[in-house]
């Protein structure tokens, strides 16, 4: 599936399961900050892209390690901690962003 | 413990006066350290056994990179102070420091690339530390862009504070990336507990340029903050008095 | 001195272009960081002086 050997599929699934909430929540922070702005779309991309990159590096790093037969625990644990941080802290940032945009 | 001194410092006229008195000292100290450090590094420090004379770029690349990260941490702290204690001076600091930090990040990236070409044979590699520095540059750019996109100053202050705090997670990733991933960029030369891997005659100029850069940053930041304070508080009594003084002193010159 | 002559100093043992362009960039960045706030302050003072002259005619 996806041209990957079946041994790497569990890693793929885990990294996707952990990474997707992080990306969604980070995107929501950016969206909350820019929702009221004109041409906010471009600004949103600029804001959110740097925040995404560590997650993408970790996810692809984990998959690369799985393909090479190396240990993936480090990457997966890192993704898990980012997911935990995002789920607990991002809502506050989203609330703050929405309040700011409502006042605008 | 009394926090009165903190709140007194946060009063714009008091800060304006204090910054004005501090500026010349910072400027002179920075100039001395930078000139001596750079001349020493360029002319008197020994060349590296493997890298030859290109190692002299170290003396400007390292302080720029350190400043780039420290400045972002400063932005995040200013963001917290601005959001939690609603001190307007913190937003002035954030607004003023962001361009300086961005220019330092760009300088670190450019000098790093110039250094990398003779050393590693490549202008750029996608290793952890370089990529994280590039991400930091984009974080600065986004912060500055967001601050300019929002017209209401209070909303802009809050939005930039939130973004700075969210982005500060990236700074420890940069700092520890050299430890956690084995990469092309060399490991930490200086730790707090072990002897440095570089001989003294090579890192001594660095001991001058690093404080020099930081003092320069302080000097330029205070310069920017003073002007920004005058711009924002222009109609207030203290600002009118300060403006009057400055305009008069320029006329008599 | 780490160099035998000024010529050697400029050449930096084949790395001259790299070292000098890096230091050049550094000086440009430091100069911009110093100049931008000074110019901004001068502009603000000039604008204020103009405003003060307009609002209080002799």
C-alpha cells in the first residue's frame, strides 16, 4: 500500500494518528488569529508553515527509520509529546485568537 | 516581595529616560567589544588545522545565531508579560525586537552558508540545525507580518503575543537538535560542565564578539523602543515634553 | 599576527572571498540595525516639528 513494505505500515499509522491532531490544532491557531483579516489566507500559510515543519520532519523521520529497519521509538515518542502538548495547550491559544478576531 | 519597581519601570516616561541614559554606555561597550573581537578574530587568531582561515567566520556566525534564538525567547517573554500583566511596554519591546531578531537570523543563515561552502562543499544541507534556523526566520517573518496586518494596536499586540508564545516551542528544538539527531553540523563546542573542544587562542575572540553582539542588540533595541514610545504616546504630556526637548536640541545644533 | 603580509591577510589562504563576504554581510546587517532606528527617530522629530509649526502659527 502506498508503495511501502507492509512492515512499515504500523509506523505509518501511528505517526499519522499522532501527527494529524497536531497539524489540525496548529492550523486552528493560525486560523483563529487570521479569520477576520483581509487576504488572511496568505498570512495564515506564512504563520502555520513554520509550526508544521517539526511535525513533518518527525513523521517522515520515523517512516524513514522504519524503512531502514532502525528504531522508531524516539520519533514516535516525540510525536506523542507534541500531540499531548497540542491537545492540552492549543485550545487556549485558539480561544485567545478568536477573542482577538472578534474584537477586530 | 514588592513588584513596585517592575511596574514603575513599565511606565513609559521612566523607561524612556532610563533607556536614554543607558544608551551611550551600551553603544560604546558594544563598539569596543565588536571591533576588538573582530580584528582579533580576523588577524590574530590562528587558522584551524582542517578548515584553514574560513574558521574566522565563526566569530560572527555564532553570536548571530545565539542572538537569533535569544531574541525569540525575549519575544515570547514579552508576549507573556503583555498578555498576563497587560503592560503596554512589553508590546513595544516585542514590536521593536522582532526586526532585529529577524536580521540576526538571516545573518546567521547567510554566514553559515558562506562558511559551509568551503568546509562541507555545499551552500545548504537540510540537516536539523539549519532547517530549524530557517523555520525560525519564517516565524519572525510571520510575526512581523501579523503585527502589520492588524490595524487595531491592542489586537495586534495580543495576536503577536499569542503567536510568539506558540512559536517559542521551536527554540528548544533548535537548541537540542544537535544533540538528538546526528547531523552534519558539529556538536556543541561549549558546555557548562566540560572543557571546550577548542583551544583558548581560538575561542577568546568569540568571548568578545558574543557579548559585543548582545550589547549591540540591547543598544539598538532601546533606540527603537524610545522612538516607538514617542510615536505611540505622542499626545501625552511627557512625550510632548521629550519631543520638544529633542526638537529644540536639534535646532540649536 | 597570523599572517605574513597584508596580501596574505586579504587572500586568507584561498578562503578570502568567503571570509570577507561573510564579514561584509555582518557589517551591512549591523549598519542597517543601527541606521534604521536613527532614521526613524529623525523622521518622527521632523514630522512633529512640522506639526508643531502648523498648529501654533507665529
